[in-house]
C-alpha cells in the first residue's frame, strides 16, 4: 500500500513472499497470506501520526456529538428559508453534518468513513498526495456541510419541515477524492518511454504505459451521468435524461480530447506487485460501489442531494491538484 519498496528488478520482482526471480521468469501466484503480510508491512511503514489522524479524530468527534445531550436540535430543518437566513440556520446547516438520527445511522457512516480512508490514504501515498489528502479533508469539513445544506434547501425546501442530518455528505466528498486520486496514483506507475527492455542496450524500447491523471475527469463526468440517467432509489430524485445526457456528452468530449492529446489509458505492462494491484482493484471497487450506493441505489430516507453536493465538491478539490500537476 505504500509508495516505498517499488523496485521491480532482481530480488524484488516477486512482490510477495515467493522466491526471487530473474528477468521474465514465472513468479509464484499471490497468496492471501502474502497479501496480508504486505498490508501489515505497508501499515507499519507509515507514520503512526498519519494513521491516527485519518482513523481516530473524526470518528471520535462524531461519537462525542452523538453522546452530547441536546445535539439533536442541531439537525437542519427543511422548512428553513436559506442557509444564511439566520445565525441558527447557518449553525444547523453546518452542524447537521455531524449529527445522526440513530446509533445505526452513526455506525453506518463510521464504517463508510473508515472504508473510504482505508483506500484514500494509501493511494495518496502512492500518488505523492499525502499532504493534499489532509488539505482536501480540511476543505471538505469546512465547505461540504454548507454546500450540501444549500443544495438540500434549494431542492426540497418548503416541501416539508422534516429534519436532515448525517455525515454522508462528507463521506461522499471523500468518495469523490478516491475517484480522482485513483487515477493520480496509477499515473505514477507509468514506465518511461524508450526505457530499454533488458540489460542489452540494443534491446527494443518498451512503450510508455500508464494512465494520465486527467482521465479522472471522464470518470467523474461519467459517474454524474449515471446518477442522473439511472432510475433512482428514492422518488424525490427522479432520473433526468436531459441532465444525464449532458454529462455523458461532456465525458465523451473530454475522452476524445484526452485520447488525441495523451493517448488512450494503458495499464498492460505495469508489472505491479500483487499488493499494489490489490490496492487499485480495491480502490476501484470502493469507488464504483460508493457511486452506486450513494447516488443511485440509495435507501429510503437518504438525502441524495446532500450526497450529490458532497461528491461534486469532493471531485473538484483534487482535480485542482491534477491541473496544477499538468
């Protein structure tokens, strides 16, 4: 899971606990024991301070808020005229993201949070985005509660006076971050074009392989197209083919532009260690399941507009980093 220990030559070519290999010799298939050992080694290789910061403070805060008497009054009422209607409206718009309706609601958001950071942090290490992860998290905590409250009031305000609360909007922002950092991390795995394919200097050069991080834009637009085109799990968020088709068209146009500018995504030939491959497979699975579970197939009572607002902010913030990296 860490960015270290990435050598693929000589004794490191096996990537697991099998025997050393030379050149293109066959390697032992990855085993569950070897993968778990690699995960433990990767965790031990990371600064304990980082692991503590990503795993403990936010869940502890959410639990503390839930145990504090009177915090149920912090839930945002959908009869509120606007986020800036009053000081209390502004406070509940922000604080409602840290309040939960029941212990089961809290537990669900805690599990989702830990699942998201469990892939977001190692992908950030691989991408060289460790500091960006913490910076993005700070932006999410400050901006997403207000953005999701605004989106909810605009969409549902005046229709009901039901209260809304929960950390799922911030979790959706972390989901957006995972979508982007997955591409940013995979972009670092690219081989150099013209690198000799062996020790013989006259050997043919290997083509460059990898994925340009800007393909994350296509994935983000495509996921938004899916959210608006697919039948929703809740009646108040019906499918909107016109909006979904617009996102799909934008995704297609960006894909065409990237194909012309940087070529198609290439992942064959990366020769990743098994534990690194597992990280990308897990990250892609979490991202796909998260998009479907938070924007498409959602349980009754979920606030899809809050999820959508959080996801958009979550994607937009790390994409700034992609643009800055060129």
